[in-house]
C-alpha cells in the first residue's frame, strides 16, 4: 500500500481526553522527570565545567550523565509515547506529520510538568541548593547561543528521526535511544561551556520555575531547539524519506491522533 507525503495535522480535541493519549502523556511526564533529575543533578554536582573550560574531567562527567540519562528515558518510553522527552522533538515530529497538534499540546504540558517536578525534587533533596541557571557564557550573544542550540537540536532530531521514525529503520531496539543519548552527550562536550548545551526547552524551564525564576535568557533555550528540531523534522520527512514510500507498520514514533 502506498502512502503520500505526511502533512501537518491539527487532530481532534477529543484526543486530549483519550485514555491512550493521557497514558502516553504520563509516560512523557515520567521520562522527562527522570532525565531532568539526572541531568540537572550532574550539572549541579559538577556545574563548574560550564564556567571553567579547564575542568575537562568534570565536563566529560556531565556529558556522560546526560547521554546515559537521555538514553534511558527514551528507551523506557519509545514503545509507549514515542520517547520524545523533549518539547523540541515533539515539535519536529509535529511538523513532520507524525503527531497531531492536540497530542503535541498534551505532550508539551506533560514534559514541562515533568521537568518542574524533577527540579522541585532535586531542590528538596539537596536542602534547597539553587539549581543551575542557564545563560550564554561571557562573550556569547543571545543569537549566537540560539544558533548553537538550533544546530544541536537539529542533530538530535535528525538522529531521532533516523532511528525511531523512519519506516526503513527496522526494529526499534537499544540502538535508537543510545544514538540519541550519545549525540546529546557529544553536544554537551562541544557546546556546554558556551551556553550550557540545553537542547531541551523543558530542561531550562523546570529549574527556572523552581530555582532562579530569571527569564531574560529563557527565550534562547526555546527558540534555538524548536527552530533546529522543526527544521530537521521537515528536512528528514520531505527530503530524506521517499514521499511515495511504502506505508510503514504502526509504530510508537508516529502518533497522528
């Protein structure tokens, strides 16, 4: 059976109340909380690498924590909700036609609440220690940081598309979460000292709500990842995947209703 090009889909309002969609949202909530707790905990423990480029070992530790935490979070939900764990990934899948707008709104709400819950738990568990505040390093302008975040999110979305969504990928196994996680870790190594290498609006949102409540640079960590992931979704869907491909078997990376 042939399938045409996937297109942007608003979906039905009833999707927001559908038990299956709410189950998927719960999976996204928990996975995002697991990831943010581990990633922010590592950054809190070894946060100096983001301000002192000489502490290579600390930066490697933070990158490894991000890679392992994201891989675990994606692996635990990829067969339930698609394993987005990131509003930018959901946005890329939305523009690629693999999730509808209504389901995306449900996912975004769950992801942001998961990040807030993780940040709150981390704050309570550490006796009220202030969580890391993300902002571009000295000498890095806001728009420069947006370009960095967009480039990192583009790669992350491209890897997710290739290993989770692409109908030619074969069976989704351990390789897909590992590929996404390793790329996230590599991005932290490459760009962490410049802007924190957030790549995930929820990761910036949770600590800001619970901790600093400073919003001056928050736009950087929304505009960059959304732009990069959205572009990657469009590029992969319309330029890499054959528009007249065989209809793939249903999978958890594609949720249109």
